[in-house]
């Protein structure tokens, strides 16, 4: 029997937002390993295909994996973003969006560093390049413009996470638009990086702001094990205060009995504020 979707496709004026670290393909993973991409690939496809998010932020996507997600979503969705290296290859944090619902106005990819316009640049103690994809959209159904940012903070350097959080928050503040931020932030609620991201009320945690929570607040890095409480929710959706979060959840499904990733997707249904509201 097919498992029930957590949210599925939603109608205007609501948007279904999903953040999902799909775990990069590891060439040295042994065939029996739960980490093997060939094992996980059908489960990733089923989760994404069945949920049909309006806006999907993916992390740890190598070029082939990014193409696979795009193929899974089909022609009704478009991908923006590329690999984090100077040549555009390597892991990426692509954004996917429903083209029937959202019109792309402009987008860019920035490095998380003191030289954000220099592809592949590093800073603040991160050993590998980190980046964000930012895009401005217009909701075709409501006419509302908004900003979306998808990112992946460093997993080793706390200083890099704090500086990256400040960079994201400033981009949101400078835009003056309603905003949705998705990402694997590699840190949990109440940490210095999250305090920085949410400083001055520019952004709020969508989990805390939600009118309804569809699941317990499991830790989102499960490492192919059953989800547990009292573990860090390191995969985040944040929004500007005027955005209504109707419901939110952490998706625990195992399509075909297989974990899709070592992370669980986080999904929310949001409504953008009307102009002048």
C-alpha cells in the first residue's frame, strides 16, 4: 500500500515549500550500504514526485543528481543553480520551482564568503566552498513578488555558519520583499548561527510560526535510522514575519522501505502577504 503524502500539491494562494538534503553520491559506498545512491534514487524520486512542491531547495546535489531531480519533477518545473566550485561543478544547492505557478524575475548564485561574487571562494574557516542560490519570483496566481534563498552552511566551522547566517539575513533585509529561506544549516535552534539568522526579527523560524505541526519535531539528520526526538533540527525553513505558515512537518517516509537520504525533508505550506497588508 502506498504511503500517504505529508502535504502534496497545494492550490493558490498557498505555496508548498520543501527543503531536502539528498546526500551527495559517494563513489566508495559499498553495494549493501544504505548510503548507496543507486539504492536511494527511487526513494528520492518517489518523495519528490508525490509531494509536488511549488518551491524545492535541494542540498548536496552533484550535477547528475541535480539533473535527476529536475527529470523527476518534469517539464512543469525549472531548476536554477549549479555546482559550488569555480568551474560550476561539484555539489550545489539548486532551487526548483513550478513554472505554472511562479514566474522567475531574476536569480544569482553567491559564494558564502567575503567575496560572494567570486565563484568557488571560501572564507571564515570553511574548508570547502559554500554557496547560496537567491531568486526573485512573482506568484502568477496572486501577483505577489517574493525572494527565495536556498543554502547549505558549513559543517565544521561555527564561525563560518555565523557569518553565512549574517550574509543571508542581510540579503533578505536588503530586498524588502517577503522571503523564504531553505537550507541545511548544520546547526540547531538556539545556536549562535541561528540567533544571528533570526536577529532583529528579519526572519522567523517557520516551525515555531506554524499554525499546525503535522509531525513531531524530529532531528532531521537521521543517518538512515528511525527519526528521534531531542535531536537537532538542522534542516530549516525560515520566512519573513508577514508570511503565514499554515502547516509544517518533517517527512519520515521510506518509499519501498528505503531511506531516501541521511536527512529528512522539511515541508511547509505558506501564504505570502498581500501587497499593502
